[in-house]
C-alpha cells in the first residue's frame, strides 16, 4: 500500500509540476479531461493551487 507522496503521484504524476510552477498553465483550460492525463493535472492545480499554498510545506 502506498502512502503520502507516492500515493498522490500514483493518481497523477503531472500535478506537482503545475503546483510548483515548473510548468505553466495553458491559456485555455479544456472542457473535458483525461483521467490521469496532463490536462487533468493542470485543471486540478489551477483550481486548487491557492489552497495548497495556504498549507505550510505542502508544495515543497
């Protein structure tokens, strides 16, 4: 059983790059997403980045 970071990366390995700013968000978000895909990652990160930023150490 995976826990923490490894479990999260198992759901979508692209999310950290968008939450940390390593990758830029596209200008237009799609109206559909691919589960586990990069489009899901940037849509998730775009929506929840402020919440992640409020938790000390969460993004690092």
